[in-house]
């Protein structure tokens, strides 16, 4: 009896199914946005820590430079110390630039991987959605053409389950 009403109520069944998928997609998008915000927050936190450490090291360095410069008694010594200070500052600046560049390359790589994974998931979602829409259209046509409601319901469930399994397999196959 319940299966026979399936064809009569197929539009409400389809709406319920679409609502569930829409809710899942919204949940997924919310999680992705939260993850991206978390990544950005960690990057900002890391940048702030690095800047604080650099500022602290620079302050200590300046104190040490002042001490060394104070010990220089002759013009020759002062020139040598000044050249040394200049060389150290250049080396530190070069090192900071290299670290910043390496960090930027790393972050770009992470962003590219995340973007690629997101695109792959969106593609898999699109494929799943198309398969389910096709199954729904077939079920609606079968109902209109007098195919037994139990058969229509079984076929629709099997097609949806297959689309879901294909989606899960695709997503699980992606690298994290």
C-alpha cells in the first residue's frame, strides 16, 4: 500500500530528498568556510609571532651593537665595527626575505592543494547531483508510464545509493 502511493507522492519525496541534499551541501560549505577561516587565523597568528620575535631579536641586536661600538676606541675600530654591523644587518635582512619567500611558496602550495581538492569535490557533487536528477526524472517517467510503484521506488533508491557511493569513493580517493 505504501509503495503504491509512492508514485502519487513522488514530488514530495523528491522535494524531501532535495532538501536533505541541500542541507548537507550547506553544512559542507559552512565547514569549508570555517576551515578556511581557521587557516587564515593561524597564518595571521603565526605572522604576528614571527614579527614579535623579529622585533625582540632586533632590539637585542641593537643593544649588542651599541655595546660593541662603545668598546671601539679608535676610528679604525669604529669603522670595522660599523662595517660588521652593516654586514650583520644585511645578512639578517636577506635571511628574513628568504624565510618570507619560503613561507609564501609553502602557503601558495597549500592554497593550491586546498583549491584543487575543493574543485574535485565540487565536480563529484555535480556528478552525483546529475545522476540523482536523472534517476528522479526516470522515476517520474516510469510512474507516468504505469511501471509498478515498487519497482520505481526500488530503482530510484538503487540509483541514489549508487550515486552516493560513487561520490563517497571519489572523495575518499582524494588526498587530504
